[in-house]
C-alpha cells in the first residue's frame, strides 16, 4: 500500500510515529509531508525519517494568513499526490481531505478535538473526508456517520506503556533537581485559538513564587521567545527528551491542551489554565472520570492557585497519580496496535468497527 501522511504539528507526528515504523517494516510505501511548526522538523530529522517540508516558513497569525496557507497547501499537495499516486492519505489538515476527495483517494482525518472547538477546521475537512478517526469520547457534529471512535487517546499512540519506556538516566543527564514543576507556555496561534486566554507574565510571576516557597525547582518550556527575566528558568533539553523529563516532574502547569493530555496519560498531575477549560471531551474525561488533570478558566485565577497549593501539599502526590493512571490504562487499548490494523485493512476496517465496536478490545 502507498500512504501519504501529512503533519502540521509535533503531536500529530508523534501519534503516528510508531505506526509508520511498523508499516515500513511491513513493506508499505510511505511519504511524509509536513509544514514548519515548533519542533516538528527537528523530531523527524532525529528519528531519521525522510520527509518533505512543503511550507518551510511558518504562517502568520491572522485569519487571512490561515486561509491563504490552506490554499497554498492545496496547490503544493496536488502535484505530489498526482506523482506518488497514494492508496490512502492520512492527516488532520483540511488539504488532505480536499485534495483526496478531488482525486478520489481513500482518506482518513485524525483528530482529538471536538467539532465545537475546531469548527472552522471541521467545516473545511469533514465534508470531504471519508473517515474521522478519533477517541470515542470526541464529538464530530453532524458528521457522526463518518466517525470511527477508539477506546484511547492520540497521546497513547506514543505514550502507552507498550511504546514508551522511562529512562531513569534522563534526570541525571540534564542535572534536574529532585522535585520540579514544569510550566508550559503555548503560542495559542492556531485557527481555533482566537480569543483564547492563557498564562500571562503577571500570573507566571505568582506561580513561580508559590512553587519556590515549597523549595521546588521551576522549569519553563515555551513555544515563543521568553522575556529575559524568565530565561533563568528555561528548560534546556533536546526536544526528543521532553516526555522523559515530563514523566519525572511533580506537576505540570500550562495553557497547552495537548501537553495536559500527555501529562495525564503519564500519571503526572496537571493544571491547565485556559479558556478551553470545560470544552474538550478528552480532557473532561481525564479530569472527571480519572482525576488526572484539572482545568481552570483564566477568569478564576484564584482557583488555580488554590488547587496548586492543594496538590503541592499532598504527601503522596506521585503515588496517587500513578495509581489513577493505571486505572485509566485498564480502560484503554494499545492505540498503535489498533492503528496498524486499521490502516492496513482500510476501508474494510471501518465496517468491522461499525458492526462490532468491541472488536478493538483485542488490542488491550
């Protein structure tokens, strides 16, 4: 089978990285296409994958820039699709669905966001795609007939215990303090981020003060350039080691939805400070069913401070959240094993899942 994967974000690539490795071993022909975003290209290079960056320059932040970028991607992808002649295209981007539809190519749209959160992307993608592959808990609006839901999360594609192994040497290699808290600052420039509030520098100052009073180290990971005042806290690591470093953290505070899910599936408590709080089904499940993360709206900063102090005061914080993680994993499948089966057997795999949702239990 000839398959094109298109990635516009590091988390999308990480979700399918192990799946791609297994598909290559099985002698499928794979073409990876990307656009520039954060550490995406860095990760691909370090993993040794061949890829083509069709948009080397990061796009602007305005709605016009986002719309223009989509048109540009379509024009760039069309000749690549015509030359490679894929049997299947996979990605989250609307361009994959649109060009795939135009050329009558099998196409899968992957997502972990509810339609209400990514409405613009959904409206541009879902009418054109064949299959919307997402966690069971996600909602996809009026396109439910195209949804195939699996018992898991995208982050389990690379952080499931069958894939991800803790490296106890990491803490020593980076000379990390024994007890540390990671604060992650996202750029919030995606199409669905307009009007979304996160952690301001004023609030960051308060958080650092509280954490340091507990004699804990603060490390800041930021998608954007940090103010000079906070560069002493900058987490200086190889991007490929981020999840290892996160695994050993006492706590994560962030305005990144993606990293909140990563922390949760690793059993690291997280406080996400974002206007998205209460709006994303995956995080709502992780919070209210498994108690692995907490969402606080920026309208109520005092609630985050209260929860932060409560968590830092827990004597058994590490053990408690690792126990909650075990409970969550017992309900979920090995997402990578499922993905390999689903892709290799597509589109028959869609009918199998529709007729027998319990079929996926063989991947636990």
